[in-house]
């Protein structure tokens, strides 16, 4: 009799070349995605006179520094983009350069191009690589030294994380999305709550989610401390991938689908940790502080540090100070200065459709930027008339890239300004020095745009299908 | 990179939780080449906003004591470069971002994990003073501000820190096993390698 195994164990053993006595595995990497930030790693490679071991498995994309609005490009930004181009050419890598129809945020284009497939091991020098786990792939972010190692050897040394399963029961309410679900569990378990674990998301809510929703959920795994998120592939996964540019075709496709059918945790596999959530209690959720764990339902009030103790009290006080919020204020009365829709968390077509549903026929009270997750998403949104809805509402419709999620390309929130944002990090200074970020779903961002303050989106969606 | 076994130096306390990598080095500095030295970017905005910041009062430090979830967030190794270039060789905290911890070890920076209680005791004792710290990786012991601590050290991490090892050297010794795996995977999973470099039109 074989021992029941988790999806994590199956994926891990399929990639294990060898295991050292100390338990560290040497793993084979099926896809390596690089971006402008990988310049440190390419420099390390050059120092040692090494070449890229498997250029056919290495793909580059311009995203973090990609200009998303017209105008002059600062020299240091141009240099970052050119350096990636030079490295890609030198090592013979496929590059999704600016103006390539496939360009976009690395975690959006991987799935979109069919580069991300179930059963693969995917690495990228970016923490949100956990996103790709939505396909049942072993996907995790790595640092520059590890990127250099993968470039040189197409392998990575790694200790297997513990297996954790988050099962979400019930069904999400109207206006409640994968983003709310993620912010909810992170606020319950903490920003380091899943540290050292790979999370497999399971249960009826996950099964009912679209690929886009699953990607959002896995994307945010890292904000709860997990380097990996996983969803077992099913028909939704297969339907999404069929006919994608780099996905297998013909007989190879059939072989792939047959392999993917094996990719789920065995019925009685045991997990190191099990968490069950009831989706009935999850409302549209927003963050009020400077960590993704600082999240509450929109119906709540800004928390009061006086009612807390020890280090938590100091942390909350400092966060509220930075955010310029007064304890006890109802969250839906917090006025915002601007909004942002985009990022690898919520810059996909479904996210834009949902935001447009809220904005259709309405005007935004505050300025805002919409940056689609990829050039393809942009094109599709224009074909579907979504872009028109955003611009009619008064929002700016920009090109694809990381944009205001991290501000590297110059799209920043000014000091002291408050931004309702569909991104993933409300860290101090993340969207710009002194910027105040509230994380929420794209629907909630659209609602904040319409009213000029944090707002429960549910009434705004009534009667709209 | 040079390895180290013992360290003697100054410890300072940063009494904050969730010090993420965006705080450790704001994104706008990350296009700088490493040769410039990243020490000046360490906690840049916090140091500029607060003249009394602990790293302004003590221009050098070897050991940083801090609260939970240090180095969470982005995988940017630049956060580690900023700490290392500033002179810090060890951080003590109850928990770390996983990617940060691996990056740290790859750059000779010890991410020592000790309990919340020990951290609070250290923070209370270090307070506004800078105090001396000794660390011995071989015995797994440290003394900070007179408080004795034992380190739960992953054996691989200890080896890497002590020897200043580079994984690439280690890995190339396994070239035959890697090649065998690669060939076998191409046979059993022929669909893994994309057939076209440009992809078919979608
Ligand atoms: S969109 Fe934001 S989180 Fe995602 S890869 Fe870009 S910078 Fe990172």
C-alpha cells in the first residue's frame, strides 16, 4: 500500500534530483522568469564567466520599471530596461520587451502565455511567484543569489516546507472576492501566520473560483508568510490553458492533461496544519494599517491601540500614526485622495470587469490610475469597452506594468496622500515615500472612487449583473 | 564571500514588528549598482524622518535586535545588501520572512531566531543604550547585553555562514545527477519544454 501524499509532496518528489543528508533537496527548475530586478544575478553570472544553463526554460519580461504613461523616461529607469534586454540577447532568452504584445507583469503573463502549467517548478526573483501555484505548480520567489544559481545550473537547493491546508467552506457572498478572502485569513493568522509552510487552498469556495480568483488567492500567500500557495488543477485549469501560446499542443497536450489529473492531494493525506474558514463571515475587507494583517471588514471601525497590550499596542499606534487615522472612526468614513487598480494581485481581465461594473455610468470623485496587468489584458479591456468606462468615470487608462504597486517606474502616490489600491502591500513607503495605502478588492477600489471614501461596494452592485 | 565563526561587536535594538523589505530599502534605490555600497540606503526613509532613529544615534552596529516578521515582503536581496553594507552581521528576531532569511544566509548575515520573551527582555535591557554582543556559531551560543542565548541553527545555514560557501560550487559537483535527471524528465514529461520560443499565436 502506498502512503497517501499531499500535492506538495507529489510535486516535490517529481522535481527532486537528490537530497542531502541534512534534508535539503536539489530541485530541477522547469521555468525561470526574470525581470529588470534580476540585474544583480546576471552581474554575478558575468563575474564568474558563466552562461545560462537552460535558455529554453528561461523567460524575461519588462514589468517593474515599465513606463505606463506617456512622457520622458528617466535615465536610470531606461538603463534598467536596457540592461535586461542586453542580458536576454547575450544569453539567448525569449524577452517580452516593452511594446511586445505579450508584455505585462511577470505573474500575469506567465499564465496568460501558457508558460505556467500544472506540475512545473517555477522560480522568479520576486516574492509573488506564489501566484503561479494556482495552477498546481510548485512556484516560489527567490533572491538574487538564488536567481544566479538557477541561471547557472537550472536547479535550486531548498528544504521542503511544511504542508498546510486552508479549507474554505460555503460560498462567497455578492461583492466578496478572492482578495477579501485572502485579507481575511491573513488578518486571522497574521502576516507570518503561514511561515515555513506551503498552503494548499481547498474546499467549495476555491473549486468555484475562476483561474483569476485562484491567482489572486495564491498571490497573497506570501503576505501571510507562505512562500508557496497551491490549488489542485481541475477542469477550470485545463480550460484556461487550452490553446495558450506556449502551452503544449496536440499529443503533448493530451499527455500533459493526463499527467495533471494525478495532481491532487490523496484523500487521506495528512497535513502538518489544517485551517478551516467559514466564508459566510467574510465581508468586503480593507486594510487600515501598514501590514496586510491589519485588515478588517469595511463595516468595522479603526481599531484602538489603548485596548491592546505589549508590542501589539506600540505597533498599532505607530501604524495609525503613519496612516493618520483616529481610533474608533468608522472605516467607511475614511476619505481617500486617489485610487489605483492594477498589479499582479488584481490586474487581470476579471478584476477590470468587476471594477467597471461598479463604475459604469458613474463618475469618480477622486483621481485614479488603472494599469492593466498585461498588454493582452489591456487590449481585451478595450475591445470589451471597459477602458471607455474607466475614462468616462474620470480615471486614467495606462499601459501595463507594475506601475503604482511599487512605484519603480515613477508612478507614485505623493507623501501624505491616501490611496485605495487593489495591490498587495500597504507597507510604509511602498507606493511612494510617505504614501498611505489601503488594500482592497478592485470592486472596493471602484466604490471608493465613486464616493471619495472607503465604501462598502455591495449596495453599489445591487441591480447590476 | 568570507565566512565567519565568531563575532564581537555592538548590538542595537529596533523595537518594531513587521520591518518589511520596502522599509529596509525603498524601491527607488534598487537600480544602483552594488559597488556603490548599499549601507546608506538602510532604513533610509525612517532614518531621514527621525533624527533620533537608533541607526542615526549609532553610526555603526554589528547586531540588530528586533521584533517579529523581520524582512517580510519582497524578495529583494538588496535589503540584505543594505544591512551587510551597513556593517550588520546578525539579526535577532522571533520570526523572519522566509525569502529574506535565505537571502541573508547567502550573504553571510545570520538571521537568528529566538523567542518573543527573549526579544522583549533584550529590548528592555538594550533600551537606549548600545551594548556589546558576542556570537559563536560553532557552539551556537550568543551573549547580548549580558543575556545568554542559545541559537537554534540550521546545520546547512551554519555551514554556509562559517565557510562563506557559494551554492554554485557545491551544485556543479552534482553535474552527472543533474544531467541524468534532465534527460529522464525530457522523456517522461515531453510537454514541459515549450516547443516554440515565440509561442504560437493565441
Ligand atoms: S505588481 Fe507589484 S507585487 Fe506584483 S510583481 Fe509587480 S511590483 Fe511585485
